[in-house]
C-alpha cells in the first residue's frame, strides 16, 4: 500500500492542477504507466507511476489544484483488492474544502437547461470566452443541436492569441530567470572551436545511415559537453543553501524552443553513458512531445546542467542565464564559416562560438577554462567519444 | 389695538359663502372665535407633538392668527388658495373640519389627505385649498397658473397666494410677480412677514426689508398692514382683494406679524432674544382683541366664555376623532401615484 | 504524381511541423526555413516525413537544393517521375 | 392598400399633433420660451401664433420654474396646457416644480388633485453645443413616480403621442431628440393618436435583443443591418416609454434571444439602461447566456470639439463590435 503524491516537476513548482485521470479505482497499473495529466506553469505534464499495484482510492478530482506532495491516490498491492471489496467505498473524499475548487463557468440558462435535460455540466465543452458553457453548448451535449460552425473571417488574420498556458509558462520562466539573476553571481568564459573535423565525421556517419537515423550537429555538442564534464565534475551539480553538491548522474537539460514562443529544457539523462542513437531517440520523443504540449514529468526533471544551442540559423553567440539550483550553463552560437588562424595562416573554417556561464559561488574561472579546453579536444576527435570508449 | 380707520360695515360674504349680515358686535365675536380656534388648535398640536401623537415637522401659527383670520374673512368659498407649511389656521378657517385636519396630522386615513400629507401638506378640493407647500416659494407659480386658467376660462374668482418673508428672496417670487403682472392675472399675494426666515432675521436676508416696496418694480399695487391687528388686516385684505377682483390684476399685501413659537418643533430658537418675544407678546393678536372687545362692550365675559367653551369642545372632538382614526392599508401605497384608468 | 499532388504532400508535412503557419502566404522562391521559422530539428522531421510518403532519399549534400518550395517540388518530381 | 403618406419632417409631425389637439379641445394651449413670435427654437410652433392667437400660444419670459409651475396651476385649474421647455438642459431650473408639485400633488393630496399637464423638451447631444446644452436626462426624469416619460423616436410617435398624453389625467413629459427634428420620413394621412405605455419590437431577430430609444434607435437599426451581413440576426426594440417601463416586451424578447444589449445616450451610472439591465437580471436571469451589456455615453461633460463629442457618444461601430463579441464569443 503506498500513497501516490503530486510530484515536484521543477525546482520552482509549488502546486499543480490535476487535469484528468487515465485510470480509475480498481485498475491495475505498472511502473512507468502514465497515471494522470497535471497542469503546471510549464504546461500539461503526464505523470508516471513508479510501482506496480492496483489503484485502491482516488483522492483528488479533475480540476482541483493541489500543492506538491499532496496525496493524489492510494495504490494498493494485491491485498489492496480485498481491502477495497470489504469496506463500502464512498465517493473519493473531496479535499476541496481547503483549496479553491475550480468553479465551472456556466451561464444561468445553461445550468437550468443542464438540470432539465439531465446533462452533467462537467462533461460539457464550453465554447464561450475562457471556456464558459452556454445554453447551446448544453443542447449540443444533449444532442438537441448539431455542432455549429462559427464565422470568423472578420477576426484580424494572423493576430496572435496568447493562451492562458503560454502566459503561465512565460511567468514561470520569468520567475526562474529573475531568481537566478538575483542570487547567482555569474562569470562568463568564451572560446571559438573549429568544427571542420566533427562536421566531416558527422557527414560520413550520416551517409551510412537512413534519413530516419540521421544525426544533427546538436548530438556532437551534447556528447562532447558530457565528456568534458567528466573531466570537470564541479560544473555538474547543485548549489544547495551555501554549498556545492556535485552530482553523480549527468543529465543535460537541452533547451527546446516552442513554436508559439516559450521554452522547455528537456532532460537528457546519463548523457555521458548513453550511446548517440539513444540520445537521438530520446531527444526526438521529448522535443515532439514538448512541441505538442504533452510533456511528461520525467522529461523535464533533475537536469544537472543546461545546454543551449540556437541552431544553424541562430545568433553568433549566446550568454545564458543559469537555471537554479544548477551551477553552469553551456551556450553554443550558430555554426558558421569564420576566418580562423590555422598553422600561422588565415583559413576559413566552420566554427562555433561557445560560452560557459558559471556560478562563482561554486566554481572559479580555472575550472571553466579547463572545461572549454577539454570540450575543444573532444570536438577535434569526436570519433573517440562516439563509440563510448574513453 | 390702534383704531384709526373707521370700520366699514360687516363683511357681506363670509368665509363659508353664506350671505350673512352681522352686526359689528357679532362680527367681532366671530373674528375672536376664529382666532381662538386657531390658537387652541395650535396649542393642542404642540401638546400632542410632545406626546409623540404628531410626528415629523410641525410649524405653529401662534402669534399670526390675525392674518389668517383677516384673509379668510374676505375671500369667498369659490376663491383659490395656495398656502405654505404653516397653514393649519388657513385650513381650519377655509372650512376643513378640525377633526380631519387633526387626523391628517396624526397620519390617519380619516385625515383630509388620507394621512399622506401631514401637517405641511393639507389639501381640500371643496375648500379650494391647493395645498400647504413645503418648498419655500414653491406655491407662487402654481397660484399664477390657477389665475391664468381662470382668466382663460373667464371665471371671476381670484387666487390668494400666501407665503413668508423667506419666499420673497426666492427666484420664484420674482418670476411669479413678473408673470402675474405681465399677463394681468387676478392673484392676491399675501406675504406673512414674521421677521424670520427659519432662523435668519430679515435684516440678514433682505437688502430692502420693506418688502411691500418690491412690488413697484413689477408694476403691482401693494401696501402693508399691522399683522397683529385683525381688524386692520381685514380692512387691508378687503381693499386688496377688491382691486384684484375688480381690476383683474395682482396685488401684493405685506402683513407684518410675529410668531411666538420657534420656526418648528426642532428649532431651539436661539436666534432671537426672549425679551424680543415678550415685547411682541404684549401685542398678542388674540389677547389684545379680547381686551378691545371687553373694553368697548362689544362682548362681555359671558360671550367670551361661551366661545372658549365651544372651541375647547371642538378641539376635544377633533382629538378624539383623530385618536379613533384608522391607518391607511399598506395595499393602497401605490394608489394615486397615477390616476386609475379612465379618471378624467 | 503531378506537381499539384507533390505540393499538397509538401504542404501536409509542413503543416504538421508548423501548424499555425499560413502556408498559402509562402512564396515559391522564399526560403522555407526562414519564412516559417523552422529549426534544423523540425526540418529533419519534415524531410523524414517526405521520405516516408514519397520513398525518396535526400542526402545531406542535397540540402542546398531544398530551401524553397520551387526547388523541393522540382527535386521531388525529378526523383519520382 | 394604405395610401402612401407624404414625406414630412419630424418637427412637422409634432406641429400637426399640436394643431390637432388645439382644434379638438379649447382647453389645450401652448406655453414656452419663444413658442409664439419666434416660432419655436426648433421651429416646431412656426405659424401657430397666427393660427391660434396669443391667448393660446403664449411666449413666456425666461423663467422655467414659474412657467412650468404656472402650467401645473393651469392644469389644476381645469386647462390642458402644453408647456415647452426649450431643452432638457434648462428644465433643471423647473425640476422642483416637476418633482415636488406636478409628480406629487395627486398622491400627497390623497387622490384629490390631478395634474393633467404635458411638458415637451428637446434632449440629447451630437451637435457640438457643448456640455451645458447636450444633456440626455430623460432617464433621470424616469426615476420619478407620478409622471410619465415618453421618447418619440419615429414620425408616427412624434405625431401620435401628444394627444394621448393630453388625455392622460397625470403629467406626461415628452422628450424629443433634437437630432431628429430635421429627419424626414413618410407619415400616412390618417396617422393619429398612439399608445404611451408600450415598447415596440421594430425588427425581429433571434441572436440578440438590442434595446434603444430616442436618438439611439436609428443607430441600433444601422448596426442591425451591418450585422445581418455577418449572419447575426438582431432584434431591435424601441423603448418609446421610459416610465412606466413596459417590461413584458423586452423580457419576452430576451427569453428568445438570451442576450441583451442596451444603447442609451445617458450617462452609465444610475441610467435608464442600468434600470433595464437590473430588471432583466431580476426577472429573466435564467434566460441569460451572457451578462446584459450596455453602451452609454462616456461619463464626461460633453466636449465641444467634434471628434471628442463623437468619441463620447454611443456609435454604430460600438454596437457592431459589442454584438460580434457577445454573439461570436471571440475574445
């Protein structure tokens, strides 16, 4: 018997709104199943269950906002089955009293019609502004009216509408960034790295592969950062209260921009141990889910460092802001042809300007520059780190 | 009581429209009784106010009885009258039964306005009393309109409009005097100048305190009279009303009088000295007239006592009539906001 | 497969990657990635999708022939027909 | 087939009504500033002095309180006066006579005295005559029990309301929207007395009820036409009478459309639109899909400059935008 609690899905998350359950009482679940959908400032997140068992009791109803750590449901082992059968199960205990119950916005006419037609207003989709349900919605739900199409050609074309979720995400990012700016004394280091060898390596690799398994340059950057961090472990950790906790696992938070604005750092777990193909697949799943607005809790938790790569059309250089409680952030500008000195002669080479933003409470410039040096070495001999051999 | 002018014969018509020819002696007793009725009624009203039987505002006429008596003595029953909130005397003398006036002040359904008007808003269709009006100067334009209607319909009645020195400072006094004169309307303007507009003495409210002199600016005939002498008032009103009735033009008569009680029951009367009140009380219109009657043998003790008994009976009856009155049913609250359909 | 069908397929796959973009505003010679703000990750998915639908291989070396709508349609029609 | 009426102006319809009344009842007379020799500030009474003489067409001095009071007295005295106060702006000087005498005599006298008086006033802004001449206070007068308040917006009402008002034993205030005097329209030959206690559904529709009166009625019509092109079907109601309010008509309309928009040139706070909105919420709450909305003048003293005045007044564009937002539920 164990209690399934609202997980913390981000350092700054205090509460979440339970949007829907994917299972009901009495269902069997196993480790890794997506048991529910929760809405946080970061958007909709699927919640996984971490043990096998049977859901013996669901405590929180859809639409309720609960603090992190609140018991959402109780998962019993086989015995749970018997226990449930014995005692008469009443409606899941409504914990609404303390928290603000999410009021359903419904017009007076619709509420009366719903009663008359026996329609459960919780099942009705409101077509009004911010989801308000009106009489027509109820009649449609009761099948009395065919769905109506709305004429919208007079709405100004291309006018961007920021939905509630985007506003909340913007607020969450703003909060994290200002906290970081306020508390973390950043120091910045930069260097330019010749990418000729690594790009050529990538091209050869891709030629041997079908388009579906093709590698993007980002993969090389991720793997090389992972290995460089092995050499400079103090950049991979959390600043807790007043001391640095160096982390054993090495999870790189990779910044993914969303189409209508906003940003999610998906977490590439054990970036140093995983093979490039594994990372590619993980990255592919997570970015697709992020851009479809259905990120999972596991996708975005426990990154130990963050990597930002603006892509081949991005700016030349990026000076990032560290995500607390992490102590470092690696920023890659776009890979472009630039003039470089090579064996005393001027040469035009594809290169990238990489910056390291680091927390001066946790590390000093010397660690930072050692990191950039080893990063450069790995990028010159990518094949070495590609097959995981050190 | 200075008796300069020789008295004309008794009034041909009295307040209640009966052609009565009275000897001077009977006439004077009649005048005394009318004043005494007002005095006793107002004293009783003050007493009943103290006993919480009468509520709200109450403006007593004590001290000014000679004016109402003189005025109503001259008007006919068919003339119109528009008065103010200090109109109990006029209501009584215009023939509204004292019982229904008292019941109105009690707020009873048997009151002349079903208890809706109260002390300040006494109306009576038969007495052609178009109100007590509590807005200072509010009645003047209405009186002008009444006279306009009579002129248009060729009626020979006149409209008597009563107001105080306070109203003379209102814009509507100027507007109404101008209209009445401009359109030559039969309005008798009676100004009861009791020297105080609520709590402000006349010298603080009028640049020109000789109010009668205002009328010349509107080409309206005017005069003033000692408002404490009922015979003088009657004479003056008879002359004024004669002009209005014959020449069909307005006349402005200023009656200089004084009220012995505060402006109303709420008034602490601090704005004038006790001596000044005592000085004026020496010229009490009722008492000075009683002495005049006794001294000139127009009346003897018996006559006076008879009147006093009759009046106290009338007042007792009025009070018991009011006491036994009923309350208007709440259901009638919205009655008479608008006329029921079809009422012409 | 005529040009219209190719264009339709291209639009369908582009819409999956950039749902809110207004494709009929896209000029034939405009750089698709810049106009529709598509990064390398989404663009690769776009190419993979074309590969699935049309069964053609698009090596990295040919990327430069894949910048505008005109190029893409030309490139595909030459490979298929 | 009702024969086609000839084209006349709004002011002409009012003049015809006055002439008809004065010919039918010798108790009727017209009194007001410049109604005789000048022919009326809005030329409504042009020619009436010559036709009826100065006994019955009376120019008054500029003394609103006393000539309105005189009108009350004359009505008490058996006449049927029509008092013209040039505009509602000047009627504030006579508000005491209207509220404390005209509206109150019958009730306060326990039913003894009727005041069969009609007062006509021009009202409304939009002609750059600035703050003191542009008020729209009919809503304020509609607050007073004891009087009736009507707002003729159409030629039929301008022609037909006066006689019914004169026959009414209680005081009736007729507010003529100044902007309408010049408007023209057809009036059938036999146009005559109309009722003064009902609203009128001028355009039936199913999506939303637009309630307007006086100067805002034509704007409501214009907006309804524009909106019909968007496929939005508006029901337009002419209030006609602000007191007593004919609730049944607009309540049953809202029960059909489930949406209500009131267009009122008065200031929003304590306006007639506020009263109508309250009654809809009190009595048709369960018919509402959206909150009742109101478009009123900006709560400012009316500015002189044209662009500012137009910005202050309810406009067709405001109506169209509001209805689109309400009916199509876009943000």
